[in-house]
C-alpha cells in the first residue's frame, strides 16, 4: 500500500515537468538534480543489499558446481568460466579489462515474462552482457508479481533456450505497471501510455538507481526521465518500433501515397480528423525530444532506424550513430528441425502458410482476397491444388470475433474448401506446417521487422510479403545474385506472387538461398552487434566514475 500511495503522489509532480522546462533550463536541471539525489539516497540501502546477495549467490553457485563435479552434462555452466570476445578485441569501456567492469545495468522491461519476440531480445541482451562483463549486475524492472526469479529464468530456458547466470541477474517488482496498459487509456492512448511510462519509470528508480539504464520495450519517456533525474547516467534504447512514425502521420491523409494503409487509414479528414492530426504532430515533437536524450540507440530494422532517425536524429546530442541490431531468431533450431533437401522437396505441398496473431494490423482480409483471386483467375496447375493455412494465437474475445469475421469472409469468397484455420497451435504443430508448406505469407503493412518471415526463410519457404517495412528492406532481399521471395501490396499483386512462388522451375534452389539469407539474423550475430553498441555505454559510465574520483 505505501508504494501505491507514493506512486499516486508523484503524478502531480510529473505533470509539473513541462512547466519547469518552460521556467528555464537552470531551474529545470536543479529540480531534476534534487529529485535524483533524493532517489539515490532512498535506494542506497537496496543497492548494498543486492550487491551482498549477488556475492552470496555467486559463492553458493560456485560451491554447488564444485560439489557436483567439474564436468557438466549440459555444458551450459562452462560458458561462464571465461569471457568470449565478440568484437575485434579492443576495449571500448574506459580502459578497464573486458571482465573487470562491475556496475549495475538496469533493464526497463515491465512485461519481461510475456514470452514474445521482445522478450527474446531482452534475455539475449542480458546473456550477452553477462558473458562480456561477467561481474556486471543485471537488474530487470518488471511488473510480473505472480512469478519469482527461479520461475522467470526457468521460462526463459524452456521458451527461448537461453541460459542466464542466476547470481548476477535480479528482479525488482513494479507496482504501477497498469499505468502503461492501453485499457487504462481508452482515449488519447498514445499520450496516456507515454505519461504512464513516466510513472512506472519513477517507480523503477524508487527501487534502485542503476549505473546504466537500458530501455528494451520502447518507452522513450522513461529515457527522458532518466536524463532529467540523472544526467550523468548513460542510457541506451533498443527500439522495436517507433511509438509514432511519419508513415502514421501520412496515413491520416486519404490523398497521400499511404492513405489507404494501416488501421488509421484516411482518418485525418473533418474536424475530428484534423484534431487527431494536430494531436499526433504535437505528440511526435515531444516523443522526438525525449527519445533523442538516449546516449546509444539500437533499432531492430532498417525501417525502424529510418523513422527513428527522422524523429530523434536532428535533436540528438550523442555523436554515436543510430544502429541496426537485428533481433535474435532461432535460425539454428529451425535448420535442425526442418529439412531442406531434394528428399524433403518431395514432401512439400502446395500450401500457402500465414503465421500471425489474429490482430487487425496483420491484414488477414488482404491475404484471403488475394488467395480468392488467385484460385479463381489462375489457369496454372498450382492454383488447382493450392491451399491457404492460417496459423495464429487468439488472445481474447476481440481476437475470437475477428476469426469469426474472417470465417464469414471465407464463405463469401467461396474458398471455404481451400482455407484452414489453426488456432493456438503448439510449436510442434507449427514446425510440421513449416515442413509441409511451400510458401510463407505476410500481409502486414510496415511490419517493423518480421521475425516470422525470417522463420519462413530458415525453414526454406519461399516468401510472398508486403512491399514495406522490415520484410521488404531487410529480410526478403536478393542473396548471391538471386531472389528469395516476392513483394506485393494489392490483392492482385499478392495473387501474382502466389502464382510465381508455386510455379518455380527449381524451388529447392530458392529455398536454399532463403535459408542462407536467414543466417544474417542468428543469435550469434545479435550478440556481436549488441556488445559493439554497449561498449561505449560502459565507457561513459567509467568516465563518470573516474571524474567523480578526481573531484574527491
């Protein structure tokens, strides 16, 4: 209860931040410094406790390992015995040896136990940080009160096959996570959730002030609050997608080139539409200012980098360029599970596979319309045997209603005998469809990256994807002078893509090329890029510590 009260009490104070900014930079910085000092004093005791606990857990872990023998059946413990080198061997961390830095890295990820692609990035990032800087303490700020540390780490191993070093990872539990839920803000959702992230970030800093603050969920306002309170603390951001983008703004205009795309397409007309456009533009300006405060910015794709560069780039004070760090995909696992060979080619069926959650932005209607056009107008043998398989999870009643509407559309298009729905399929079921299918489909406009498309490629499927976002710019590209799939925008273009993908003279050659393309998105490649971008952040912290020592 006290924590809840304190979080509510800080709401009026956070509302005063814009007023302080208008009052003058000196007053703004002074108030931020005082609040930051208050939080440091408040959390000093918890920091000491975490350091002691980490030391005790490390000792127990090593004793347990010695008592169980030097050999390990799984081999996962040995990776912590020495530090791997992922870059060129030079030290960018302020002069200390690679294994010497022992600071606290705070990872801001209120939904760390969700088990999605964003969480794979979080755990892979922590694992890479632990391996490169074994003495670093990784703190995760989470709102998952229903699970303890052991349960979270067990899920990480089972879900992602990522083994973390337990002694140096700890969890601090937030009491204010509901402030960032969309359901909390039925109106002005963008601004509401962003303001809510300020409350949750204050909650995090009230638990512990880290040496380095890393946002891995896209809460740019949390980065801004960190710089307001602790200007000297280095910050890093991993951006999965911009909260608002120039494409979103343009989509409101029905006359623009993207005026028919996205869930808000053409909504910028009339009084209400103009007000929405003004609101989005004002929000984009504030979003740009807080995001630009980050010292190091990583994005998950070229598309995301382009939009973040447009919004944050002109205002950034850091001279470190915004980098693309592709999210880790289980490419190796799919290569082991799905065979791509002349023998497996005989088992492939004329199946178009679309793996995606049943959400509006996934645009299943577009794919159904395209498939109906394909089977009705194409005269090729491939069209006669073709089937469309939709595999996806159903989260709630809204998703269930959406699936019902899609089934009605299938009936209206007279393709019921050719379309299959597989809801909440297990991983073994998904693997089986990846073995049987010939073509992988993605219909989402401006998919930020497209992990599912990489999985298509790793499984040897020929991709037919929307001509936008990550699938267009990063994934379904030419490799070794040859194509790996097709791009489309309209139902007719998708139908043409289906025709080409199912009528290839040598499909195995394209499948092998697609699999080779997927190797650019392995977990090993993610680790290499993550460490490269984090080294300057560690260096900034070391510089701060050295400066403070000189002052003393």
